[in-house]
C-alpha cells in the first residue's frame, strides 16, 4: 500500500507483540502493508531481527540492531524498534551507547499487550488478528506513536512508555506501581502523547553531523546484588568486569572474594573505596549503569579508563 | 458526549458544537490533568465518542489523529472546504479498506452546521441538540394576543419569545403528520 507521507521509517521487529509462533518476515511485511494506520504516517519498511521470548533477549541484540541502523542510516528518516517489555530498558540503553550522536530518531516501543495475555488472546481468536483488535488493551497505540515520533524533528534514542517518550538511558523497570512495567528516571519526559505528540523543547533536534556507531561490548560481566549472607567467590573466575548493586555505606560484605585485576563497578551512593580496581557509580539509572558497563568494557579493559568513561555523560544518562 | 475537534482552519465548528451542548476537547487541558491519564495509562482519545477533523490543509498531525481514530475504531468525520479539497488525502481515504467509521464530507459556510449536527446525531441519535434560535422572525400580533403575552410574561416569569418558541416546539413534537412528511 502506498503511503500518504514521504517520510521513510525503518521498522525493526525485535520481539514484543507476536502474531503466533511461526511469525516471519513475509508475515511481517504483509501485516505492515495491510496496516492502513501505519501507512497514513510514513512509508514503513520492516526488518525481522529477533523473534523469541523477551526474557531470553541477549546483549547481542543491541549490537545487531545497531549494525542494521548503521548500514541503512542514510536510507531512512527514522527507526522504530519493537521489543518485549522484558529487557527493553537494557537493549535500548546499550543501543544508546552504541549509536551516539545520531541525527535521526531511534524509538523503541513495547508490545501491544503482555505475553501471557497475548497467548490467551490467540487461543480465544484462533485466527490471525488485525492490528486494530488490540485496541482495548493497556499499551495499545505504542507503535503508531513510535512511528509518528520517528517522523518528527528529534534525534533521540527513546522509549515510548505510556503517554510519554523517554530517553532510553532514563527508562527503567517499575517495581512500585502495579500494572505499569516501565517508568523513567528523574521524570524527564521528552514528549507527551495526548491528542497529538508534543515534543518538549529540550529534545535533541535532527542534525546532519556524522553519527558514531560502536557496537563493541563485552558480556562477560558478573552482576551481583548484595543482601544479608550473600556470597561472592569470584577471584579466579573469567570475568571482564563485576557489577555490584551495593550497600550505601560499605558497598559490599567484607567476605566477598573479588579479583584485583578487573574493574569492579559498585552501584551505590557510598564513598568507601575498598580497592584500587573498585569504583562507585551513582546518579544514573541502575539498568542503564549495567548496560553502560557492558559497553564500556567493550571499549577498554584499562581500569582507569573504564572508571573515567563510566563517569562521563555519553548518552544523556546523567 | 465528548467530541475531539481538530480545526486548524478555525471554522465556526467549535462555537456551533458548544452551543449545541456537546462537550468539546480541543487541547490537552480540556481532558483534565495529564497525571490522571498517566495513572490509568491510556491516551485520552480513547475516551472521546467521536472525532471531528478539519482536513482542508491536511498535515502530519491530521494523519496521526486519523491513524489513532482508525486504530481505536472511533467515529470520525473528516470535513473540508468544498472549494479547496485535499486531493491526496481524499484519494487515500476513499479506498476500499478504509473503515466505515471514517466519514468524509465537504462543507461550505451555509451547511457547516448541518454537516456537524448530522455527524453528532449519527453517533448518538438520542442526543438532543440544543438549537440556537438565530433566525430572525417578524410577527404581527392582535391586541388581545399581545395582552395575553404581556400577562403571561409578567406572571409566568418567562419572556415572550421563549413562551412562543416553547409552545410552537410542543406543537411540532406532537405533530405526527409533520414527522411522517419530514422522514419521507
């Protein structure tokens, strides 16, 4: 179906709403072509990147998405990525570090409905469903919003959360508010979605400068949570770095046996440094800090440089 | 009944609809505090009964609203100046796969009111549109009728024009022959 708009949007399917277990690129293309609503706003061209359970998403997905965006950067006016709620904040944050200074928007959107509901929905319908049939569910028109935002004057790597657009490095999981999966750090909304979409004036505008794509990362990172009687015997393990969600004063229990030759990043507001390879990370969203650590380790293994990069504002994370 | 109106041409639509008793949403504040919508995590467009979109100068915002209207299966009237049709959008909206909930109508100054009221009535047939008595009517009275009107106005605490209109309306509403004729 020909679009009403001249804007070209690349839709990267990386999970989220599935249309059955055998969903594939041909089905995705057909679905896009029949989605009158999407074609109203832009010429949407789909790429099939990932199709699996949200909880199984690997770090590498961000790298694959970055490669496709890099290879097709000049071809499109913006990029939209569908992604399961599980892991969306990790993938989007990591991608924000991998694709810096982009002059075009890269917008993530969650699924039209939670996966468990989705299964029930499919069982009840017993036939292919159209996009419009999701309309009564909670996170409904996210894709339309994301496509519209991707056509607008901004160059953010963002996530559509409810009625807001949030910078990817500010998006976080929500543990406090029942029924809402995601929230955002420091309450900085880039755009409000009400009758239309209203970008705030501090949104980064489109630009023609060269983007910096760097998809290197290292996933050999041990991520720990401290709690009473927690143990960590990691001195002889083959990790590139250790990330600890620590206590607020003494960071982690003295019984922890940590290596001295790799970076140990402690997410805490404490100040007590226990070793030369240990440093504190604060003032940043937890999930973003983890993703950033994974990316930074891909750039350098030098502990001082890792510490320095972790403290710099690279993608609007602080 | 809540109608969302997008009217970049600034026609008389808003005035006509408000006068007719329709609750109109045009800007975010009309829907109440944003926090309320954040709490329930829905777009306020989901709560309107219909959309009125002036599409003479269609733009990306109109396209977006139309996409939302289609997705939400909202009754929508796209209206445009008869003398200035937005041809690319009209060609698009006249395709087979456009849902029936999307109506398209041209208007001129004389029929805008009828166009809007018909749409509003199509969403909610039971809605009593508060008509505005804006047609001037000169009427000669007999002396006895004038005396009666004066007395009624003073003792009934109603102005003379309202009294005449109310009674005429009552006669009209009970006149089955008239309705049969009108519905032919």
